[in-house]
């Protein structure tokens, strides 16, 4: 897997990254540089970046929750929820 394939999902690569100069992608290292580059994009490419970023953030969240669950960090919450359900304190989910 090459460098850009590891950073960007396949759909994103086809819509935006392939069109961007490779030298520019490889030299951006700060948030300020990335923000500046985004302001130079066409609106459709800005939407593509926003969509990718949302997907990426959701992936990070999923990994964090999975790691926390695996480490037992959610066990107290699960125990509390089960106790509340057994005590009749649960309400139906609409």
C-alpha cells in the first residue's frame, strides 16, 4: 500500500487527492497549512474533504470505543445500565 492509499480512502483519492499536486500533499504538515490549502479548493472539493474528514472522525471514534470496551472502561456503565433495567427504571426506546 502506498503512502497516499494509507492516508485516504479509495473514494476520496478518486475525487480529490489525485487531482492535487503530489508535492503539495507531501509538504503540508501543520493545521494552518492544511486550512490554507482548503481555502484554495473548489466548493465540490471542499465538500469531498468534509465528507472524508467526517468519515475519518467516525472511524477514530469507533476505534476509541472499541479500545475502551476491550480495556474494560465501559464495564461500570454497562453494570449501571443493567441494574437500572432490572430495577424497572428503563424506558422504551422510540
